[in-house]
């Protein structure tokens, strides 16, 4: 049987310096690609121009190289093999096309709710620590025509009705359906749509494609066979599985890594400057030592 060759990816967002937690997850990704004789790609997730800083991109690449990462496709690679571009900021037309497909197939609806509206909705329970509140469904059954849209191309080529109100596109989750998958590291996983997570944004009100959509479009386009990432994204994986299905795409395998915690038991974040690769390097730590740690 002709099995597809293993293709893995590192997908950092240049919103801050990489820390030891990223390095650990990425190392697992690299080891798995190596063990499977596969290809590792680097994808620069710079889609959110409100959060990323341009100077973080070269720093990110330098830190990754210093730590010992070697990728075969992506930024800083001589051989571009046709699956790119690998900067999400250059891939907008692909996300716009996927949104269009979802729209045509009736999987998404426009939503005018602000974050505050959602928080204020009395019935919006919290799904968990880091998770967004479950969307109360305010705009779910509003007919688009009541917003009186004029269909047209937005400034960046996404087909969106031109309205004076800002709105996002939300994915309608199949209420009560259990989304299950077998994680390569953590075993069987189950999340119930509408209970563990609600209708989620695929295109933001400020005209930026949301992570969930960009990630699915890219992992499919780059023919990723296994996604290795942090366990904080388990529920995002469930959301993404629904997106794969809605777009008629086959999901890759998933392998979620336990998160690294600081001395107070909090998970590492980009604010943990002391454990950023850059700071560790400046302190004289060597990659060999850190890799063992
Ligand atoms: N850019 C995302 C992050 O840094 C990638 C997550 C993923 O691996 O899908 O959290």
C-alpha cells in the first residue's frame, strides 16, 4: 500500500519570544518527523497583524536554529517545494476561498456580537479556564437579509457583505454531537459540540481569518499527516475536525504534548521571559543542556 509520507510542521506565532515550552513541543514534532523518515515544515503564523511583531520573525528563526531545529520547507529554507508560501500573511486568498465554501454550504453565519455582548449574555457559561465562553447563539438564526447586506469583495478579497456594522463569521456547531478522535499521545478524546464548545469564529470582525480556519486550510494544503502541538489545543482540535468535515477535507493524525509548567504550576506563556530561549542563551545555557532538561 502506498502510505503518504510523513509530513509534520512547526507553527509558531511571532507574538513574542519562544520559550522552553515551545521548544519542547517542537522537539517532539521534529523527533517524530525524523523517526518516520518524514519532512518537517516551518509555518510562520503571522496572520494576526494586531498581535504579531515583525521583529519577532527573524528572532524566532534564529532561536529555533540555535536550539537545533532543522526544517526542510518554509522560511529560511533554500528549497521551496511548492506547498508554500509559508507565511500566513501571504495566504489570505486560500482562507477567503475556504470561508466562501463554508458560506455557500451554510456552515457559517454572520455575527454582530462583541466579546462584551457574549460575556454579558446571562446564559453564557464558561467552558473552562482558557476557553472562550460558549456562544449563546444570539445571531444564529438571524437571517442575513435582515442585516441588509450588499454582496461584494472586501478590501482583501474575501467575499463579505458590505455592512456598516462590523461582524464576524461564526461556524454553526452540530449541537450535542460528540466529536471524538484518538490522540497519538493522550489516547481517546471526546468533546460534545454545543456543550464543551459553542459556535466559533472563523473570520473575525476586523477582517482577519481566525486561527481555526487558517490552521485547517494550511495543514490540509501543506499535506500535513500529523499535527504535533500543545495539550491546550485539544478542544481546538475538536473544532478543527468539524471544519475539515465541512470543507470536505481529511484530517491529519494528532499528537498533543503535555504543557510545561512554571515553578508555581502555571503554564508557560510568552510573558515568562526568564524561560525564553533568548534569555537562556544570553545566560550562557547551551542547547545540548536544555534539550536534556
Ligand atoms: N500558531 C499556533 C500557536 O502558536 C499554532 C498552534 C498549532 O500548532 O496548531 O499556538
